[in-house]
C-alpha cells in the first residue's frame, strides 16, 4: 500500500477544501509536515484512520466534533455543511480513491446535529477511468491493511509505549499474529469448530416475507435505480464537455509561442501515455480471454493418464477396435443369410448364434469418437505449455506497460510543473486551467463510479427480492452430505492446528531476533528484548549470566515500541514475498507518525532519526519546531521527498507569531487570523 495523496474539507481545523497533499515515495520516501501544537498534526494523523477505518487515536479529543467551527457557524440554521476527507493510494499496481464524509447542521437550539458517515471507494482502470469495486470497500481495506493492525502504522509517537502496558499485552499478541499471518489460522480453526456444530444442528430454512411487501420494496428500489441512471447520464454529458474543453485548452497551449521543446515533449508523452493505456487494456483483455477459454487445461494433468489407461485396457481386451461391427451383423440378419451360406431364419440355430454377436460387436460411431477424443487428449499437454507461455507473455507485457506508463506519468508531471511556473503568464494560466479541468474530470469520474456503485447495489437488492418472490420452500435430506462435511472439517482443523504450532514458533523466534537487532542499534543500554510464547515483549538484563527482567523507562519503552514495529515490518515484508496466501500483502507499508521523537534526549533522537526512514517503504512524520532540531533534520535530510507547513491562524488579539526556517526560507507557523475564527492553512515547502 503506497499512499499517493490526501485532501480534506471542513475537517476540524481545516476550513474549506485544502490543497492536495502529495506524499513522497521511492528513494526519498519521507514526507515531513511541520506544525506547532494545536495546528492540526494530530488531526492529520486521525484523518488517515478516520477515512480508512472510522477510528481515532487516544490523543484525538472530542472525536464527535468533526465539523469546522467557521464552516458551521457561517452556515444558516438548518443548512447542512459537508465534512469529508479523501485518500488516494496505490496497491498491487491498482489505484484507489477512498472518501469518508458526513453532514452537519445547526438546529434551532444552536446544537450541531451530525448525519451518519458515508464511505465510498473507486478503483482506476489503466485508461484513467474510475469505477466502483466489485467487493465491499471495507473488505478491500481490511485485505490490504487490517483494521486491527492500524495502530502500528498510524500512531502518536509520544504515546506509542502505551501499547506495551499490561492491559494492552493481549492485544499485542493477537495483532502480531494477525500481521504475521498466524491469526488467520486461529480464525480458521475456530471457524471450523463452529461449522462442525452448525452441521450437527442444521436448521430448516425460514420462509420468505409476504409477497405484497416484497413487491412494494421492489418498486421503490427500481424507482431509485432509474433516478440514479438519469443522474449518471447527465454527469456523463458534463464529463464529455469537460473532456472537450481539456482538448481545446491543450491545443491552445501547444499553439502559444515559447518553450517549444517542452510543448513537443508534452505532446509526445501524452501520445505515449494514451498508447500505453490502450496497450495495457488490450493485454488485460487478452489475459482474461486466455484464462476463461483455456485455463481449464492446467487441471487435466491427472485425468490424461486415467483416460490413456482406459483406452489401453479396452484395446487389450479387443473391445476397441472390435473385430466386427454391429452394422455388419444387422445386414446379415436382414438378408437372412450368413457369409458361410447358411440360411438365417428365426427358427434356425444359426440365426440365434449370429444374433448373439450383436452384444459382442462394436459400434462404429463409438470407436470413431474414441479415436478422435484420444487425439485431442494427447494434444492437451501441448495446450498446457502453450497456455502458460501465453499467460507469461501477456503478464510480462502488462508489467512492462505499467513500468513505462509510470515513467511517462512522472515525466508529464515534471513538464506540467514547469508550465505552472513558466515566465509566460498565458502558458502558466492555460496550464492552471488544464489542472483545474483535470481535477473536475477526476471528480466527475469518481462521482460516476459512486453512482454506478449505488446502481449496482440497488440492482442486487432488486435481484434478491425477485428471487424471494419466485422462491419455493424445498426440503431435502442432507444427512449423508453433512456427515462428510463434518469429517472433512474435523480433519482440516487438526491439520491447521499443527501448521499453526510450527509457524508460530518460527515467526516468534525470527521476530525476536530482529527486534533485538534494531533495539541494540538504537539503545546504548545492555538490555535485551525478549518475546514470550504469548508474544508479550519485555526487556531483560543478562550481564550476570542470568536473564532478569528490568523496568524500562519511558524513553526505552518508546525505542522498544519502534523496534517492535520495525521488526514486524521487516519480517512480515520478507515473509509476504515468499507466502502470498497468508495474511495481508505486506510487501509495502506506509507509516504515519505524530511526534515520533517524544521526550527523547539528543543521542536517542539522533539514533531514532537515523532509523525511522528505513522503517517502512513510505514515511509521513508530523513534528513541531522544537522536535525538528539539528540532529533530527541532519539525519533525515537525505530521505525527504516532500515537506509541508501547517500555518495556524489565531483569533487572539495579542497573538504571538512564530515561524520556521527551511532551506534558507522563513515560513510562518503562527499568524493572526483575519477574522474571529481559528483555522489552519497547508503550504508546501519549496
């Protein structure tokens, strides 16, 4: 999972729509967000957890109050104000947009009333169009990064040691097993136990609801679906108009004088992008066609020897081909004379003797079919080889197209950024117009995807009701099937318990070793982390030759916590690359941490600053000016890809202004508000 960007609207300190915060990745994988206490660092951290899981950290006060004060105050009584946040991320070469939103209004008593939150997801195709996913959005998020594990990737650095307090240790054991893939075995074992019980006490199916009520619901759902279809068509017309405007603006940009080389490169890259997108779609279409039309052949390896053995046995017994055909015997009986000259009438012994050959003779059609089938079966081995060759070829083409498309997109971003800062005002204005049009097109695509998602959900509900309307209660004896299922479930459970036992031990020892290595590289104490069989983590001292548990300080617990997270990430990344069927796909991880340096002294601050950029594939750090002291800035400098400032506008008359100097430029941290409201502005460090 690689987070691409985040954007907010009327969420806590952030009034209106914020600029899109583009997050760093790759070699410079670290994004730094500077802000004073109260400016919104904790809000940004909780934006990630709210959007993805609708969860908040312990330090996030009054989680029930999400709407921006200024936005709700300026709105009329009864008028709803929208509050939302959206995240763009990439996972396994797919791009996702997730958005959580709610509405609030002030009632006549000046009390803020909130609606229920809505969670939406869209997935991008290679051509840039966005569609709703086939699965439930919450299920997709939990497959990528389970909710129970979010505290290890989105956390408050000053309070991270709290997860090691005694009342949280059971959670650590469960969460660690989940992340390492062992927890999935626990759930499977428990689930199989319940299945056995359900099969032993199988109940009859409950009847459906009344027909009239079902028909009323069906009519209502069909009306909602039709309304959404009309809305989708209207949005499509708006989208086509925007696409036309974009083409016109792009054409005018190329016609303007100046920077010919940039414009030529841009046009060339756009053509390459379109070609690669079409190529990618075509390759995926071919791959789906291969799998749907020829994928069955790979499952026939065991059937082919059985078929060949059957044909061989028939030949050895003389049954295939047989020495005489039924058609020949029928002709003799019809002519009433044998080839030896004897008369074949029903009262003669010779007639009965010839007639008996009907049971011994072969059927010509059967033999011909067997010969054709044998020829086809013998070709299956070659078809399997050809199938895998075709799949590998198309998959390689897809990977190459994705890599090249990513390069082209980066190059286009670079050129467009140059146009945004170009000295020619006309070129700059046209590029800004294109940026705005692109944003509107993306929003319309997302809206189309969300509308389609609602239409499909309504279609499913209509189909379910239709099934209920035509469904008749049926009873069937399932005793034999249930017994087989019980036996299979019990045997599966027994084997899974054995697998779990072996994997748990292997994981735990490997994890403990890595945590010890990381802790030793940061801490100057002689303490050693120990991971018990129940995954409880403690520090021990072994200088006397006897391991004695020690009471760790707050700073040591903070380092131990970071070491634990680092160990988990490192070991699971290594494991997931070898075992894709267990646990989440953990080959890439984002980490968002607020104030990771806490109250550490200078030595520990430097050691932690060296370590955390290597902690995950992508790192977002939220820091105050005091935490961003010399040694932290020095050790992190080579990893920084993006940097932002949270500018806090204070409504206090005697507001004390503050600023921070970065890259030789002075940036404001605290400024007086131009109105009576407090709010925070996000600006990018150049």
